[in-house]
C-alpha cells in the first residue's frame, strides 16, 4: 500500500455521534416516522443526498437550500466546538508521513466543513490531498468518485490504496473504486454493516503502517 485514505466523519473525528445528538429532534420534526433505522441509513451520506433521502422517504417539504443552511449552522457547532480528534490518529498520520506513505481525506462532506476540522486540528502538514463532495459535483458515497479522485490526485493506483471507513456506504464507495478497505468501529456505529471490509479496526492508538499491512495479509 502506497497511500492511506481516511474518511472524516466518524473516523478522524467523532462527529457522527454529534450529528445524531444535535439533529435527532430536527429530523423527527421534519419526519415524525424517523427511527433509529433511518439514523443508520443516513450515516455516510452527503448532505445533499440526505435531503434527497428525506424527500423520497418522507416527502418532506423543506427546500434543499433551507436544509443546507440549517446543516451549515449545525456543522459549525459540531466541527468548531464539539468534536475531538480520534485518539491515536495524529500519531498514525505523522508515522505515515514520516515513512513516505501518502495520506488523504476523502469525505462526502462539503469542503468548508472539512476545512473546519483541518484547521482546528492543524492537519494540513499531515495530508497530501483533501477531496470533498464539491470536488466530484456532489456525486458522493456510495459512488466511487470521491475515492477515484483522491487516488488520481495522489497519483497512486487504487489497488495500492487503503481506505478507512466507518459506514457501509463509505466502504462500498472505496470497494467500487478498487481499494482495500478497513472498517473502523468508533464505539457508536455498531449498527453499520462493515462485513465487506478486508479487516476491522477499533482504535488508532499504537497503530503503524506495518501493523496495517499485517492486518491486510491475515
């Protein structure tokens, strides 16, 4: 593997749990039939895909722009105030960088949401590439476009990339791009089916490139 590509929400930062916490009441206001099952189906979707999901599933009447504006306000609270960086992530990213392994973020989130996380945790020196929903015309996971774009910018064949994902739709996107994938258990995603992953991770602490490769070879 010549590159490791990280999803952001639920992998680099513990934002999935924060989104569920802050948005539960809003979603139930929009769609009274919203359940925990819908929570799980929404994990990993881009914000525009989430709006389409709400319209198609529940025929909600909120416009896309109204929905995006609301989510932008919530995102600012989450990414600038509430989230923490996953324990061990910074050490792993530094170790990969020092070892000459390319690194990237490949996220279905808008670029300005990713920038909040990158700036808050000073991630720029640790990343070679950042790819967002904006970079692929909104064609987000489970489509492979975000991962294909990340590999192209890294100039690494997809078969030599390892993606780390916490959601079923994210794993499917990376697999469709031809990458090896690690399913990341973050303590709040037990409802996600990560069975297509090549292996699972539960922690970044003490992890190294060599240990990632060893897990792939099992």
